[in-house]
């Protein structure tokens, strides 16, 4: 009885101490800002609400990348011993094959979710004011994710990773060669490109252990230092502006739109999607563990069917197709130019399709999005059909 009474008497004191602690932290960390966001933030509820989950799923797979990457870092040795260390991880370390499979599969699933998120944002026209910077920071994160994929692909140093990386680097070195020699500075541009790639990227005239070391530094140090602050800004912008509604609901008064509280309603649903994603990832790792091919032999001929990862296949196929039509490196340069122009138009879509731009611009932007999606899909399928045909 006395102990219960004593505890009851101490409750106000405990509450006061908790309030003092919160005030102390709030003064230093601005916790009130985040508490208010969680308390008042809502998420639109409509027939397209399903597409709101893909950004969170991309973040989930990125977190899996961080956790598994830290564990793999304990055993991986960049440089000439890269392949042997990956072989030890895969075949000798307890559950090393599972960690490596988690890392590789989550990388691919992250890119897939990122692309779905990007196209859903595009078709929902969530790049319009005041969300332009959310679109641009998202594109920056997408570009960095692609570089993450390219730099990490070489690290096992098996034959597929070696030759695919070598092809990608050689294409970059060949592009300035498409500029006619009579153009001022053409030869200098070619020399500077070769020197830059050889000395800074490859660490020598060809892909080697030094290249692995530099890609490793890029993968675990340089890219995260850029990615994480940009990701923070992107998330803060989403919290600031909230989720956009489809154009069909923009004319509906705000008070008549259906919404649900972000916390706990949407947050719990988001966690449910993360749980489903984790089970999908676990299933893929169990039934299709990530393979490790033979050790790369720099002096051997490239095996048939060498190709980049699926998220680079459309770009690769475009460069290859134009390279087969136009002479020399002109085709590759033409493909690179098309990709550059397309990427620039994609980035500038918030400037073109504004809220006051009218229905013609809105329909043109939507058609452009479907054209890009169809083109990427067609080129990817064409690329894999070509690779399977070459491997026969």
C-alpha cells in the first residue's frame, strides 16, 4: 500500500523530469519540428495510393545495402586479392553466401523500386510547384544509385564483372573519338579523356587490381558522402510539401479529399510493405543465391554474351545499335548525345509542365513519359534478346 502510494506520489516528479529532458533535447535538436510533422502530416487516400509506397521501399532496400555492406566490409579485401576474399565470403564464412546474396539482390530491388517510384512521381505530376526540388534531388539520388551499381559490380572481380566493366569504360574512352579531327581541340579532348580514365579511374592502361581499389573507395566512401546528405534533403522536402495527388484530384477542394494520418496509420502500412519486401528478398536469396563466376583473366578473350546489369541494358543497347549503323565511334557518340538530351529533358520537365502551363503541355509531358518508359523497356528486351542470340 505504502509502495503504491509512494509510486503515485513520484509520478509528477517523473513526468517533470521527462518534460525537462524533452525540453533540453528540443532546444538542441529541434525535436518539436519532427513531432509536429508526425502529428499533422497526412497522406492522400485514393485509387492510386499504392504508388506512395515505392519511395519507402527504395529506402528499405538502401538500408539493407548499408547493413549487409558493413558486414561484407569486414571480410572483403580490395585490390588483387578481391576475388579470393569474395570466394572466402561465399564458400567459407558462415552464412557469407546469404549476406552477399542479400547485398546483391537488394541492390537490384532497390533500383527497380527507384524506377517505379520515379515514374509514379512523373505520371502523378508530383514534380510541379512547389515540388521541383524534390524532383531534382530525386534524380540526383537516381544517378548516384546507378554509379553505386556500376562501381559495386566490379568488386567481386570475376570474369563477368571484369569484362562488363571493361566494356563500359572503353565506351567512355571512345566517345571523344567521334569528334572530327578538324574540330579545334578534338585530339586534345581524346588525349585528356584517355589520360583521365587511365590515371584516375583505372589506375593504369586497363582494368586491374588498382581499378578495384578505386571503385571500392568510390563505392564505400565518396558516394555515401554525397548520397546521404542529398537523401536527407530529399526526405525533408517530402515532409515539407507532403504527397502530391493525381491531376484528376487537383481540382477537388482540400477539405473534401480523403486522407489518413501518416502516424500511425500510413506508417503501419509502410512497415507492412517493408515486411513483404523482406520476405521477397529472403525468398530470392534462398532459391537463387548470388553466383560467383570464375576469376577474371585479363589476358583471356571476353566470353560470349557479356553485358551490363539490366538497369544499364537499355543505354548499352542504344549505343551498340547506333554503333552498328554509323561508322566508328560516331554511332556511340550519337547514342550518348540522345541519352544526354533525353536526360536533360527529363530533368527539366518541371520547368515545361507547370500548373499554369495548360492542358497541351500537360498531355505532351505525359506522352513524353510514356515514350521514355516504352523506349527503355523495348531497348532492354532487345538487348537481352541480342545477348541470348550471341551466346548460342
